[in-house]
């Protein structure tokens, strides 16, 4: 009798429905939007959330205006709840030959536009039932996406730190100064004075490329004249090709333009510039088998240091 009572008292009382509603509410900030996301009525979603908080004995959200915002309890609870919901989805599809959902990858622009596409193509060839959703943003946007669990894995340029995120070195990326083939500095070795007097077009602040440019240019030149700040490498390359300014970009992003003669690399005699590309994951989230396999695929052959 006592054994039965003890067994009953230890049974699981949380339900997947409650966790699913909680995770959706955390993403959308309201039970109305969460209900649409999980295909339930708003009253059912609200009831599930009330039941969950009652079982836990704590509130998980603060109401800020019309939005529900995770409080300290909710932020602590969210990573494990999200992992359980994701793992449950994988179980549902275990015998259907597909993952519950695509792998969600966020990458900064240089990586997302010039490095990952070939890796993604090879991944799909060997894992046709494991699609990937790729969102491209600047480095700050990638960090936000991974921290908010809107992306499973992030790829960024340059060193970054975030209390909730783990960083792993991935691969090295060479940076080069480029100009139009008609620019006065094209085809000859530029001096520090030449580079200080030149006009520059750089990425916007918050991007990994801009941080790399600021560090190298400050260390080598002290100060440069930044006349243009643009949001994508493609826009910068078009401006540079028109002969308006120099720029400092990843070789990955300009290799085709250099080969076609649309841009010219500016020689300087200064120390070479390179930056570390980094993989970002959430410290509190256990990656599923699909994510781990994709990371192994991306690390293969790059020769990175895997230490966090």
C-alpha cells in the first residue's frame, strides 16, 4: 500500500501540452499568439499556462503592458522546457524518416553568404531528410537569435562574449583591403599615409567584419576616414568597384570579384589581418543528434580548435 502511494506521489504531473504552450508564449509574448502557434484555443492555452505555474508554485512571466515577458523563474525554466518540447517532436517523427523540424542556423553575413552555402549543399546531399533553415544577420543579431532560442546554432566572425552562450573556435578568415582597379592605390604598395588619406567604406557597427576592421585599422593606422557605412558586403563591393573608396573585407567575400577583375587587392607591406570565426550555442541547451551531426559536418576539414 505504501509503495503504491509513494509511486503515485512521484508521478510526472507536468504535461507536454503545458510545456508547449509555455515555450510558445515565451517566444510570442502572448497566449493569443501562442495558441495560434500550437493550434489551440486561447482559453486552452491560458489554462495550460495557469496549470503549469500552479504545479511549479511560481510565476513564470511578468506582464509588461500587453506582453508576457519571462521573469527570472521563466528564464531558468525555459532552456530545459524547450529541449523537452524539441526532443518530443523528434520522437514523433522517429520512424517517419525525417526530423521533427529543420535545423535552425543563424550566421553573420560573410559566413552565411560565402562559407556556409557549400557546406549546406554537401550536408543535404548526405542528409536529404535533415533540412536546414538559415537566417542571416550581423553578429549581434546572431547572438540574440541563439540567446533567445530562435536559432539552434550560430556562426559569427570575431571574438564575442555572452553570459548565456558558449563559443567554440571554428576556422580562420583572412581579411584584405580592396579597391577599384582604377583606384590610385590599386596595383602598387600603399603606405600608411596613403591609407590614412583614403576614403573608406566599411560595414555597419555591430557586424563582425566592422569589429575586425576597427581593430586592425586602429592598430596599424591609428585613424581612417570612414565616409560610408553599409549593411552588406555586396553593397560595399559595388561602391568600392565604382572607385569611391577602399574597404576591408573577408577574402571569402571578394575572391570572385578579384578573379573577375572587378576589384583589386591593395598591397601594404603591413602585418596580415585574420580573424577567428566562431560557433555559438546556448549553454543551457542540450543539442539534439541532428545539430551535433551538422556541427561535426561543419568542423570536418577546417582544422579548428574545439576548446570553448
